[in-house]
């Protein structure tokens, strides 16, 4: 059997609470981390680093930020891109205006500023919920974009409003190359995913899920709704702020307020819908689908006979297929790709037995 559990016993409570209880899972995770940190930089090329892997990692982190708020805490939000923009411009300004500040600290401060802004726009969640809260968070999208465009101080008085990120130097090492930017992004994303995984398995994570399932019952058993909901917005904003900083610093190298528009918020929402609400793995699966599917569709269109599909129609075709797949996922598999993966694992644990 692929997942032989016989003989694997937990003799300590700490071992029983581990996220990966089976030896096979721990070895698989170690092999995966070794490959992505060592193998991929050796085997990958500049195109894969710059166009595929870095946006995949950043969007996975952004999906995690929204998933903590929506998938685990049950608070709907359409302000994800706004919090990413706050994180990006805050990290840019602290890096610009505080001499000698380490780059990692700038990224974290950008996330903290985004967390504070998320708390402000999360205050309506104490009174409203559902689609009304969705509309309330949508206000953040328009207000943040307007503020960053209206006040030139945020972009260092740039006439176009575009900011150029500083050199990517961490502890004296230059990460400006495509492989270096990939490794820097991977390190930050891995650390925050480890933090997010522990958060959802902590007391706070259980409180989030209780509020998501029924907030009235959660209040009856003593869960503080005010603290729990605002913490969900704050931590979600922090993750999204760091993701926005990485999007500007390691992926694009330059960014403008319109780069974090409403379409970006919908893209992050699609990631958690396709990947799976309330799933850590689903953020990776959804981001991989969002990043790789347009590339696959473009390659397929280029292989077709000339004139069959106009190049300008490929983008419209992508939107049609995205919309269709989202409807299919919501109807047939509302738990997303992560549920399909868990089903495969369960069958692998019983293989070659049928039941």
C-alpha cells in the first residue's frame, strides 16, 4: 500500500497534533521542499521564474490571505487587491524614507500597514454579514485606489503614479536575478504558509470556523465575535499586504495603483473558489490553475490552423472558460480541487483494496 499506516504510533501529544502524521507525508514534504529550493533554481530558466513561478507563489499567498478571512472565518470580501496595494506602497515608502531598513522588515511593515487598513474596513462586519459585507469591503477597493492616485506622496511625487522598487538585497546578498527573486519569494511564501497552517489549527482558527458556521452559537459558547472577526481581517490584510509587496518587488519591479484593480480581487476570489474554500492546499492548486491555464490555452491556440482563432479572441475565450469552470466547481465540487486531491489520497491509503 502507498500509505502503510501499520506500526506508526503517536507516543506524545505533540506527535499526535502534527499536521503530517504519516511518515510518508513528512518525507514527501521534505523531498518537495528540497526540490523547489535546490532543484528548481538549477533546472529552471528565466521565463519560468519570471512568468510562471513567481506569480504562482505570490497569488498563492494572496489566496491564503483571502482564504483565512472567507474560507475559515466566513467573512466575504472583495477588497483583496486594495490590501495588496496598501502593502506594496507602504513597503515602498518605508524602504524609501527609512535609510538602512532591511528589505524583509520593509515587507513585514507593509503587511502591518495593510492589516491596520483591513481592520478599518472590517468594522462593518460587526453589524452586517453576507453579501452586504461584500459590498462594504468593495468600498476599500475604490477608496484605496483613489487615495493612491490622488495623493502623489505615496508614489514619491511621481507624475505617472508608478513606483520602481529598490534593489533586492537581503543580508548583503543580491536577489535581483530571476532565480534570486524566485528564491526570495519562495522563502517568504513558505514562512507565511507555515504560519497560516499553524494559525488555522490553533484556538484562533477554531474560533474562526465556529464563527463561520454559526456566529450566534459561537457567541453563546463564549467566543468574542468582535475580537475574532477583526483578527481575521487583520491577519488576512497582513498576508495580502505582504503578497502585494512581493508582487511589486519581486515580480513586476514596478507597479501603479491601477495594477491592483477590481479584476485582481476577482482573480484572488477565483483562486480560493477553484482551489477550495477552507483549505491550505487549495490556495496552491487554485493559483496553479489561474497561472498555468492561460499559458496552456495560448499554446493550444497557437497550434491550431492559422485563422481559426484570432489572437485577440484568446483572452475572451479564457474569460468564458474561467466563468464556465467556476460555475461547474460551485455546482459539482464546491470544495474545489483540494477535495479531489483528498479523495485521491484516501484511495491511495486503501490501495490495492477497494473498500
